[in-house]
C-alpha cells in the first residue's frame, strides 16, 4: 500500500485554500457581536443619539477586525498563485515558488521564493483544522513542484 504523504494528489485548478473553520468562527462571532452591541444601543433608553451612534461605530469597528482576520486565502490557478494575507495581496508565478513549507509548530505555510525571501501564506494555517492544513500544504507543494521550478531535495 502506497504512503499518501509520498504522492500527494494534485488538485484541479483553479483551487482556493483557506482556513474554513476559522473563517466561519470569525464571521459568526463578528455577526453575533455586531447584532448584540447594536441591540444594546437600541434597547438602552437612557442613551443619547450620539451615544447610540458610538455603540454602533464600535460594533462596526470590532466586526471589521474579525472580517479582516478572516480574509487570508491562497488561490492557485494555471498562471501562478495569489497569496491574500491580512492587509496585502501578492501574485506569484509558479516559477517564483521554490518550496512550500509547513513545519511542525509553524503558524501557517511559508513559501520560499526565487528572490531569496520567504512569504507567509496565512490562508493555510493548522490552528483549528490541522489535518486540512497539512493536506492543503501538500497539495500546494505538489502543484509548485509540477508547475514551477521547485524541488523537494533541499
């Protein structure tokens, strides 16, 4: 019987990798928090209109932070990879990706690039769904090895 780690399955393109459970929790908590704070602002009779607005503003601000935290993803297509992190997006050609790393204890995947730098890819993170992250990292590694110049002999 062949070891599944030795021959990872290359997914069909385009494919999007993202921490789905983490995203669901963040967006769900954000929605509940927004509704709760806004509801409190509406129900408290002693609040002035400016105070109500400030409650809603705080609810929007806190929910926006959670939406920002749920943003990371990695999108692979025929031409390369788009890494969407918290505040920035970077497009990479397959040839730019030398190696895909997810070592034990890493908070997310790191991409070793041909310019000598390393790019964190927050869209694949083992926090809540470790097995999904490992599978996603293996799939992205297989794509990088078959489509780019990456090797796994380093």
